[in-house]
């Protein structure tokens, strides 16, 4: 039995895989929760359960209460990918990224006015991918370590 004691997500995954070329097959159920706090994301995992042919998986939504203890808990603030021990440098990078984002958005607006529609769509998608990677690889690793730098709009989101 699994529960998420804070706002977030609780997921049950039934995985059935057959890979004849590798001689592998798997039938499992796993439970995973993500709890979202203002400045912390916590990932909870419970033991994976093996299934046999003929097994039935039943999911029940219960009243709030106790659950089995997760076997693994990972807090975003403890990830090894978090960046910058010095807050000053972390803040400087967030400013560099902010300026870069503004320049990209201005360029995108220019492209919308002068490029054909299909070309604009490619440029928009490429800039979107860069913005996403910038957040994932630079900003979120800084925010996880330096909570005082998290913008209000990002607090309570998945870090």
C-alpha cells in the first residue's frame, strides 16, 4: 500500500514486456509517488512486485492514512547534479540564463515576422528545446541547492 502525504502524484505501473530476441520477459507492478513542496520535490518508491500469468492487479483509492514505508526516498535537494556551492555564482548564472532567454524570445519574435510559417515552427521548436534543457541542466540544479533563488512562479513545481 502506497500513499503520497503531500500534494503531488501517486502512480501505479503495470509493466508487461516480452523481448524474444533477448530471451527476456517481465511482468511487474511498481508504485511511485512524487511529492511537491514549495522548494523540494521528493520521489518515493516502493518494492516492485512480480506477476505471474493469471494474476489480477487491483487498485483501490482509499481514505488518507498510513501506508507501507517506501524502500527508496530521494529528495531533489540531495541530487548529485545540483550546481554551485557559492550562492553568488549561482545567482550570476541565473541572470545570464535570464538574459539569454530574453534574447532568444526577441529573436523568435523577429523570426515570426520575417520567416515562412514552416521555418518559424522549426525555429520555435528548437528554441523551446534549448529553453527546456537550460532549465533542466542549469536552473533546476541551482534552485535545488539554492532555494532562496527560486522565483515565486516556480515554487511548488517539479524540481
